[in-house]
């Protein structure tokens, strides 16, 4: 399995979580640009952890159980895909907020 396939499957598995995370990241970026503060960066991270936990719970609760077998048959575990989605989501947050703190902080 190539990296491109893996990225595609991660997007397909966690599309809802990544889109909600992207909206949250953009809101944090907008608020951080409005009033630059290191404390707000920490608050964004803490709230991001809580939002991610709620989204993970809702995704696991309402996901079609038969759809998960698609990924299992490809040799990917649910845990592996969920970790990939969470890492991509938090990486987006760090990549958006760190330059703002470096250049404006």
C-alpha cells in the first residue's frame, strides 16, 4: 500500500472528523489573529482535545459497523486509522497557529 493510498483511506475514514477539526482550527486561527496571546494557544489546544474526544465518541457510536470491515479487509485496523486522523488533525492545528505566534507573538 502506497502513501497515497494510505492518505486517501485516512481521509475517507475520518472525513467528518477532519472537516470539523478544520473548522475549529480556522476559528482558533481567526481568534488568535484578533488578539495574540500565548494563553489562548494553550486554551485552543485544551478545547481541541475535548472536541476531538467528543467527535471520536460520536463517530464510534454512529458509524456503520459493517463499513469498518472494508478497512479491516485492507489490512488496516480501526485504531490505526483513528490515530492517523487525530495526528493529521492536530498537525493542522499546530501548522496553522505556530506561524501566527512566531511572527506576531
